[in-house]
């Protein structure tokens, strides 16, 4: 008896989620299909019922993350600068620094994505565009910076500070980087804030 479309959809979602966690933890190349399927509680043979190649799964894992993040932003009762400040505080935080499996792919996978094909790079770009757009919508146009420039700079500050903090051994320095970057990023959204 063939499996229902709903069962197939749920199985595919399990594979995508397992891959997302493993890619965040170890990167793209070091994660074999066997490990992804084992993490999803499935056998390797089932992989090809859902994907033609590992890179297709990679692109879908990024796109799924982008869609979920966009929905969380849209469903958030906070709006404008209040929402942007909340995202900055959660993004550049000691907790986000510790949660490697749940981190934003912009932090975890940038060097892998740079070597990937167009579908993966486009999915990654979608995550960045969502983040920039949310910051841009909340940013005032003051001084010599437009709201777009503030949105771009804030996203770069969020991602860059977390990448840097993740790569150094000195824990207290990593936390200092997070704290300083968070203060600066919050200032890009509300420049009059002390």
C-alpha cells in the first residue's frame, strides 16, 4: 500500500530538520547522507524518494529556515523598532552563541554556502533579505544613512559579530564582542537611545 501524501510530507520535513541541525553543527561537506537519515530515524534508501542530491536538501533546509523565520517575524505582536530591538537582543546574545544546532544559517554556514551552487546561495540570500528588510523597516533615516543602509549594516553587524564570537577560544572575549555589537546594533535602529 503506498504511503499517504501527508506521511511523505512529514517524512520529508523530518529529513530537512535533521539536516539543518547537522549542517549547523558540522557544516555541509562533513555530513554524509547516512548521518542525516539516521538523525531523522530513517535509512539511506529513503533519501532518494525525497531528494535527488544532498545539495537539494541543503537548499531546502535553508529555505525552510527562511520561511519559518519570516513567519515568526510576521506573527510577532511587536512591530517596527520594538521588534527589531527584540531580534537584535536575541540574535546577538550569549544564549544564541551556545545554541549551535538552532543557530541562524547566516552564522553557521557562510563559508559552505560560498562554495555551493545557485539554489543554496539563493536560499541563503533569502534569509539575509528577510533580516535586512525587517531592520530596514524599523530603521530611521537620520544623519547620512538611509533606512536601507541601516538595515544592511545592522544585519552585517549581527551576523559578523556572532561569526567572530563563535570562532574564538576566549569565552569572555566572545561575550564582550556580543555585548558590544548588540549595543551598537540597537543604536542603528534607535540612534537616540543612550
